[in-house]
C-alpha cells in the first residue's frame, strides 16, 4: 500500500516507500522556496546510511537554487554512507540539470519505480 506524502512545507513532502525516504519537491523551486526547504532537507539527509529519493516531478519551476538543494542533498547523503536517487521527467528541469553536469553524477530516473529499483541494482 502506498503511503500519502506528509507535507513538511508548501514545497516539500515526505513519505516512506519500500523502506526508502521519498522527498517530493513541489511547485516553484527558487530562492524563496529554497530558504524554506533547505533546513528540512538538511535534517532529512543527515541520517547515516539513508536511502533517499528526490522526486522533482511535481516541480513547476526550477532554478539555480534548486540545483544547490539537489547538490547539497546528494553530498550530505553520500558523506554519511547513504545513497540518493533522482526522479525527473520534465524537459526544462532536465535541461537545467544537464547543462550544469549534475546528471553525470546523479542520473535522473523517469519514474519513482525505476529510482527505487536502482537501489537494488548495486
């Protein structure tokens, strides 16, 4: 049974899915929303050996503030021995991620299911 996401803020929701933490970024991810999201994301990515999925599918706008959030979350999870997967299918958001090279170190998955399967693949 799929759990409904818990709203942590207007722009961030969380749920457990098959033992993994799924964090949905929502709406416009810009400098204002990043200031709201950042402390919550830091808390959720600061656990040892966390297995986290960042789901960007509900994002409507994504700028460099969003890039910083994703990059910081990746760094925090990896330095604590965890793993992070990214879900993104929006062409514009994918373009922003690709231009900056973030997709080389954090390849996006088109669906949540494929991101969850990636944890089992390695």
